[in-house]
């Protein structure tokens, strides 16, 4: 374990802009890293991250999955599945899983494509556009809105709230507050939906019968519905936006591979997997350590915070040949971008679907683009990673 040779600070924006050389050093020189400054441990090798995320007993999610939440020690509200351990996690995840069936996802495809076309058609013939404003921020918000059944006018306010909560200042941990999952932004809408059922997710949650833990079933409480909806809106918007943003940036950096995709769209699904591996929008998952554990010859004491560095694991040469190379022909196989084990992302199929549709529609209209790097800006967040603005220049 090295504490001095490598300085790894997840709150340092300059490092976050290009973390991969540091990640390589972490994997090779400090596979178990301890940050004295911020008091957390970090694992960065693929095998260690996968094994840790699989072990939900040693590594608990019940205090949150970002360092700041775990340290704050809030009482987590019931229903925030991402912050629960079994048995409650199993119960609550089962409710949400009903919504994310392949059939329900496939039913959204045409509507997402139409919306995407409506975003892109107006910029055809222009000299360029901001990929984030025009597409990447708009499509995930609209898709979750379709899934939840949120009226269009309300969608932007709902998207902006969880994001504002996650923005940080360079060098500083996130300032967290205990009401993060109250879902207050959705309250009026849930009340209205109770009176006006439809075929959307909100209606499904209102009508859901869940195990009451005493051998019977019960309906979800209003506060639980609000929490579920808030979790979905928070988990699915900015992450998917960053997948789309990274597609724009990475394919600008690899024009030959982009042209190949434009001439053979059947390569797009694998290119999406490679993009997910190469630039994961959620590069970390943190956990509370519930018992002493020995790793790489050192003891991590009970009560510590463990940071699983997904962004480092995904490029580990022990797992992938030339992990730092982007290659749309790579047999990507499993990666850790959607997590691993019991908390594996429930929206993975929906994120992949959106990524594929956006890339298909983009490449059909614009086989060539570059990025104006001076105008591009990374979003100010230490928990997720991607572009806040990405000006695309068209030939
Ligand atoms: C590219 C886009 C996405 C990425 C990179 C991503 C990443 C992740 C990761 C890493 C986890 C596991 C966190 C942990 O173990 O602590 C997770 C869980 C989750 N994600 Fe996603 N996600 C994406 C899109 C979505 C979408 C579109 C939705 C829903 C609309 C969604 C809903 C969820 C939920 C509900 C969980 C919690 C599952 C559980 O705890 O059992 N995600 N996601």
C-alpha cells in the first residue's frame, strides 16, 4: 500500500479531466490505495473491483455509494434501492424491475428515435451545434419522462434538481443534505396521477402490490413512490447524457473508426459497449466496510470507506489487451460501467438503447465532425464524469 508515492484526489478537477495515467499507477503501484487527506481506501484493478462489488456483505451500500454520503452517516430513506442492502434491497428492487422489462424498453424505441430526429434535423446544414444542449441533455430527460409519464413542461425542472445537487467545487468534497431523495419535485404529479391513471411507470408504481414482509401484500406509500421516481430520474439522466457526450468526443478523436461506423451501422452496438468501457460516466462506486478485511497484505478496518474505481478497472491490462486503446472491434465482453452484483444498473438496457439510437441518427446525418476543444467543458462533478458543453464542428 502506498500513501505517498502517488497522490490521488478524486476532488481535483485537473486530475478528473485526464485521470488515466494516475489510474494506471494506482493499479500497478498501489492496488490498495489509502488517502490520508480524505480518509478513504481505493481499489482499482478489475478483479478487485468486481470481487468487491460482488460482496455486498463486506461492502455495504446502506450509507450511500459516494464518499460524502457514507461519511455523513445519514439515515437513508426507504426505497432508495441504490442505497440499500438485502433484504430490503431485494424487495424494493423487485418493484422497479417490473418496469424495466425488455418488452417495455423496446416499446420506447420508435418514440426515442422520433424525438432524436426532431433534435437533429434542425441542425442539418448548419456549421455545427452543441451536442449536449441539442441532444445529450434532451434525449435521456425525454426518455425517462416517457417512461414515468411526466408531462413535457415539467421535465426540465425535474432533470435540473438532482444535477444541481451533485455539482461540486474544484478540490472540495460534495456538500450533502439528508433530504436528497425526498422526491418533492414530483409530489403534485404523483397526486394527479393517482386520480388519472395511465399506462406509465408512475401508474404502475401506484398500483403495485408488494410483499409486506408478513406473508401478505400491500400498496406502496406515497412517500415511497416519490422516492422511487426520484431515484430513477437521478440515476438515469446525467449518466446517459454523458454516454452520448463521450460518444461525440471519443469518435471525434478516432475519425477512422467513426467513418467505419457510419458506413456499417451494424458495428454500433459493440461501439457503444466499447465507449461505455472506455469512458464510464459513473467512474466510482463507494461502500461502507462492515468488517475488517485484508487486501494486498494490509488490513482495511471495519468502518472505513472503500472507493471502487470503475474507471480504472475498465482499462486494466490484466483484463483487456491494451486497455487504454479505444477499439470498436474489441470483443468487449463484461465491463464494470453499470456496476456488478446485486446493484447492477437497472437502466442498463435503456441506456444502451438510447446510446445506439442517438449514434445511429447522428452518423446517418453527420459522418464527419470535429470538436472545438476550446469551447468544450467538463461538468463540475466529482461523482460522475462527462461534458457540460461539447461544440461539434461540421465540415
Ligand atoms: C450510461 C448510463 C448509466 C450508467 C453509466 C449507470 C451506472 C450505474 C451504476 C454504476 C450503478 C451501480 C451503483 C452501485 O453499485 O453503487 C447503477 C445502478 C442503478 N441505475 Fe444506472 N446507470 C446508467 C443509466 C441508468 C438509467 C437510464 C436508469 C433508469 C432510468 C438507471 C437506474 C439505475 C438504478 C435504479 C440503479 C440502482 C440499482 C440497485 O441498486 O439495485 N441507470 N447505475
